[in-house]
C-alpha cells in the first residue's frame, strides 16, 4: 500500500487510533485505515503506553508530541523520556499531586530506573518555564496553584502559647489505624486578609466533615461553636480531637469538659499528623477559594458544602459516603 512519509500524525489520526484501539483492532488494521505504515502506529502507541493499566489518550499524546517538537530545550528527566512524561502529565490531568505520582510510579514500574521520579523533580519540571503556555497549564493542575515557587521562609522556633496541652505522642496508638469511630481532627480555614475564618472538624475513620461558621477567631468563639456542633452527636461518636497549635484552642480544657472529649495537639509545622483534616480543607477550598471573605458566606451555604462532601462516594471508603460510614458505625 502507499503510505505517507515523513509527516507527523495529526490529532484527527490520533483520535482514530484511540477509537480503534478501544475496539480492540490490531495495529495492522489501524495502519491500513490511516494509510500509514504499521511501524508508525506501533511506534506511536508504544511511545506513550507501556503499562497495561494505561490506555492510549489521543489528546494527551498530541499535546506531548507537539511539546516534543516545539520545545527541545527540556533537558530534565521528564523532558527526556516521553513515556515518563506521558505518565506524569496524565496523572496531573487526573488531579493527582506530584507526591502521589512519585509514590505510585514506584509501584507501577518497580524495576525500571527510567520510570522513577521524585515529587521535587516534578515540581522543578513544571516550574522550569513558568511563563510558557504548557507550564501555565500544568501549574493549574497542581493542588496549590502558584505562579512561582518560593523558598519557604525560615521560621523562628517558639514555645507553645497553649498551656497544659497534651501532645499527640500521648494519644493512644489504636487511634492511628482508623478502626474505631469517634476520633476527630480540627482546624480553621482562614479567609481574605486573615479577617475571617470558618472551623473544620473531620472524623478520621468516616471522613465525615463539619464546617462551622465563626463570629471571630477568639478562643471563646471557636471552642463554643465547636462544642455546639460536636454535642449534636452521641458520646460514642465524640471521643477525641487532634488539633494544631493555633491559639484559638487555648481554652481546650473548657472544650474537653463540655464535650467529654480528650484534646490532643499535633507538633508545630507537622501538618501530616492531621492529614485527614488538611486534605479535607483542600476539598473545601474548591468551593471557597483563597481570598474568600467568610463574613459574606452564610451558614446555609456552609452546610450545603458540608452536605456535598458527606454525601459524595470516596474511594478510600470503598466508594461509600462519609455519612454512610458514620451511620453504619453509630449503630
């Protein structure tokens, strides 16, 4: 057959390739349909897909191919290896974080030195040319979309201003494994110019979330509002809460007394010790982005967002909803 020579595949042709692959057509059949050589089709598919769990994606393949052609200056690992680049970009498009991509690729390609990348290398690749159109698009896929990466400011170590706090190290070990219901994590989400805030409390096992309207960030306002919400539940569902070192929890003894909950405090700058709450705050930010003035958000709007989060299936829960898990464990 007469085949095209020295002409790059078009997006239209890649869409046909994807469609026919999904119909389990052979590469020879696809080549004949497109009037291309079989080696061209084989090379195209193998370039972007080697893991059996991945599927050929026409739009992404076309995007990356154009980037290959137009941007030869990418000399980092992601820029040098097309399969690695396809793997990373495809998961960024799925809203995976660089940390998740770096961790998962080790499982998918355990013995391939090319298919391994640190999360820092992914960030460096994305921010290598922050003004380029491709990089701007990649930055928008990150959990926290900043136009540039800045070195974190050095923090001065200060002693805690919260008296008589109980450190997370003293929290019973069984709480860590999420087998028991009733253990919560708490925090504030700060609004525009740090002049407003809302409270968030998340149950560790079920991921059930409370979003709490606050008049202000004083310890009295926060602890009273938290107590009011938590006391709506049976005692079996409110056993402990782990908080950060925010001074709004200075009156933790009052909260503990009026909810019968033990209050533990995470270590300074150790957000991973309250990872469930941190991740949930990120979900809430999708509805209430940074610079939101929470004084303009009424309680009904907060409860609407709370309901959406608690009635959404979660993969980590076997696609049950947080509300379903909470109710199943409260019987």
